[in-house]
């Protein structure tokens, strides 16, 4: 079950990234990324979170690993939680949803500020591969144009 969910979430996210990188940014395409990409990944995440937190599904813990505990945010508890296929898929889905959301925001912001698609591509790829790094690059790149145009949004 976990490998199938993992694979499905990767396909959903990859489709969203392909739309952002390669297709014209029409309202329908952007809505697809938002609702069919980010929305679907967020729904999968929410369902998995509830199922794992309530013990309704087995996260397939390694022998001797502590069960998933939402209330314990210590480093050892989080490390122990990731000894579960279910929690790894949950965490990966979290990354996919948020990185795609950030990519969508970058693409829309870059379009609004007049950045050519070719200049956006490296930032979007960086966000796809290493979310916060790509976001940091975009924040640095956009700042000057945002300041010049007086548009901080």
C-alpha cells in the first residue's frame, strides 16, 4: 500500500511541475495545479495524517520503533516516527504539496513581475529539487524588481 501511495503522490506532483515549467500558464492550467495538484496532495496528506494518528492503518514500523505520536516533537520521537513507511509517505506528501504550492506562487509572482519563462525555469527547478533553496533564490531575485515596481505583493 505505501509504495503505491508514494508513487501516486509523485505522479501528481510531477504533473503539476510539468505544467508550471512547460505549458502555457492559462487560468485553467494554474487552477489544475492548485486544485488537482496541491489540493489533491493536501487531501491525501490529511487523510493519511488522520489514519496514522488514530492507528486506523498500520504505518509498518520497524521492529522496536515507537508508534507515531503527534504530541511528541522531540528529535528522537521524530526520528523514530520516520522508521515507519507510513510516516515517510506522509512526510514526503507534505514536502510535495508545499513545494508545489511554493512553485505555483513563484510562477504567478514571476509572471506578474514580467520575468521571462526562461529566467523562471532555473528557480522553479531549484524549488522542485530543494524547495526552501529555490524559494530563497526567488526571494533574492524578485526583491529588486518588486522594489522598482513598488509591488511588494
